[in-house]
């Protein structure tokens, strides 16, 4: 059973269907389930983060290009990769320190628990206690996907910079893909995810449980 993307916010969780969004929130101690044709979270997304990342990369590239000790293009490329890693880690780290993000992170973890249960057992859970037992870490969380992509790019680019022939480059890329998938499968790519989840209480898991069950009904 596959559940499309879901996102959390400080009041609850959105589950995304093809044409319907299930919104599960807790209001004045009660859980409210509603349906919408559009996501308020996606509508509120700004372009500040991608534009900021692009500006950071361009600025870093200009700085590297103007450093005499970094005239070697290979060293410059490694420096750019390091800057991108630094920017991503700083974004997740400082974003996790915002006081108003704690509740959202708890709902995020609760959403993961529900999705993990459905992925593992291929059915909906019967009660919240079953969901509570699941891990808060999800292999398909957006932060983990970013980490996987960055690890793969880092391995491929770093190796290809120094490997002389095209045949060996292709071999190295294949090895990099295998190594990245191995790390992903063995839980070594979750380091960014730990910045965006907090272990949820029963209250957050109950929201994920009821919202997720409502979502499954419309599939």
C-alpha cells in the first residue's frame, strides 16, 4: 500500500490524495478532520529557500574563483560541494532551533509512524497503540531524500574529478550508486531527518492515526 506525500504543521497534518487533501488538526482538545481541494501548506510555500540556496552557491563560487590558492578547478569543485553541504546542514540546524517548530516536528514524527505502519503491514492500524510502537524515522522523508541525492552527487563528482578515463568514470558512478543505496538501506542517511522530528506524544499520534485512516478511505 502506498500513501502519497504528507506534511505536518503546528496544528496537525495534511495527507495528499490525487484530488483531495485530508487535513487532520487538534482544536481545543478535539480532533477535526476536513477535506480540501488544495493544500494550504503548499500554497504558503515561498521561494525564499531555493533562491537563498542559489544565491549561496553563486556567492561561494565567486569567492572560490577569486582565491589564488584555489586556482585548481578540481579543488574549486570540491569547495562548492562543501559549501552546498554547509548550507543544507545550517538550514536544517537553525530551522530546528525555532521554538515554534517543536509541535510541527512532533506531528512530523507521528506522520512517519503512521506511514511506517502502513508500509510494513500493508494495512491500516487498528488503534493508536500500534502506531506508537513504530519508528519516527522514515526512509522516504524529504530530508533523507535530499541527503541521499547529496551523498550520491558528492561521491560521483569527487571521484570523477580524479579518474582519468571515461570507462573508469562509468565504473565509479556505478559503485557510487551502489554505495549510496547501501547506506540508505542501512539507515545511514537519516542525519538531516533528526533535525526535523521530535518524539510525539499520544496526542500527536492520534491526529496522525485518525487523519491517515480517513485518507485511506478515499483511496
